[in-house]
C-alpha cells in the first residue's frame, strides 16, 4: 500500500468512529463502508 492509501484509511476510520456516536452500529460491512463514504 502507498502512504496515501494508509493516510486515507486512517482518516476514514477516524471519520467513521466520530459518526458512530450518531449512527447505530451494524454487523454489515457494507453498511460501514457506506457510512464512511458519506
């Protein structure tokens, strides 16, 4: 993986964790990816 991809992944994870407080957690990885892409 390139440095850019790693940074993007970290940012997406941070964004998801921030939104997790407002959105219900789901067992579907597809739902998680959709949330991150928002």
